[in-house]
């Protein structure tokens, strides 16, 4: 997972998830030895950046 670009502001985003999704995120974060909230934020950030990149480079 990538890290934040320098000089960006972090914003809080609340997203309701099912118990199953929450458990899966906690397990994935534990594998990386980071808090689930940090793991989820990085994953979401990386996904959005990837989607924006694809959008910019598609016809």
C-alpha cells in the first residue's frame, strides 16, 4: 500500500459496514500489524487513486 502524498490533509469518512466486513478488515490489518482503521484508510485511498488514474488515462 502506498502512503499519503506530502502536504495533504486527512479527512474523516464514516462508512457503515457489516459485522463480517469489519471482522475481515480487522484480520487483514492484523496480518500487516497495523490498526484496522489505518489499514482501511490506506486501502481506500489507494483504490480511489487507482480509479482516478485509470479514469484519466482511458478514452
